[in-house]
């Protein structure tokens, strides 16, 4: 019985300093949770706007208007979609839209299992232009096993060809997108009703 009381007191003594130090403010004095009412406006709408401006909250309507985040934007980015389409035959190792990079895993064809390639695509801009992509291709040639391998950069011709294919496909996606958006804005004329003469 005494040992249980002793353990409770010991736990309380160990936890109490943690609780007390967590209530300290940036100036070292104790500060209770909550804010100073003098620093916030009385109107709830203005308080919400101030919290959002300071990064303390978000509005659900804003998230709905934005379309749900970066994944929706990634699917609407023509260069990104075109890159994934051009290299869709290769297994992907790393795909990072926010970092702007796609890295494939090592890929080899059935007729040459000891030779494989890896492709790295880095996005320098979202605009469809010749300097928007940095495509690098790496070769791996193995003798007998995957332990005894040599690695090298591939020739630039293949890198340029892949970048060219991506830019072509991205231009097609962009033209389709502008065509669809222009069709949405078009208002078809309504049928004109002729008035009967009396």
C-alpha cells in the first residue's frame, strides 16, 4: 500500500515540472493558454480573417475553391502529365511533384538483362519550352551478377529525344485544354420564338 502511494507521489513530482515549464511564455514568465483579448477584434469575421492572415487557421471554402491541393494541380500540369506518359513503360522509383523531379528505377529489356537504364527528369519551369526540363539517363552494365557493375551517363542524344517527346505531348495536352476551355465559354444561341400575328 505504501509503495503505491510512493509511486504516485514520485510520478507527480516528475510530471509537475514538465507541466509548469510548458506554461512559460517566450519572455520566461508564466502564461496561461489563450490570447490577450485586447489584441483581437470584437467582430468574429475580422478575428477569422486575422487568424488566417497570421497562418493560424484555414477556411474550408478556400480549400474547396483551390481544388483540393497539389495533386489536382499535378494532374493539370501538362509537362508533368506528358513526362509520366512518355516514361510509363518504366517502373518509377521516386515521384515528387513539389520537388519537381521524377526518377525511374533501373529498367532493362528481356534481350539484354545485364544492361539497364535509369531516367531522371527535373522540372525547371512549368512553361512548355525547350529549357523547361533537365533529362538525364544513366547506364548500368553488369558482368555476371548485379555486384560487378559499371555506371555511366548515357549519350545526350537519347536525353534530348525524350525531352522532345515530352514537350510534344505537353503541347498537345495544352492545345486540348485551351480548346476545351474555349468551348465551355461559348454560349449557344437560343431559339428565337416568332410571335403570332393577331
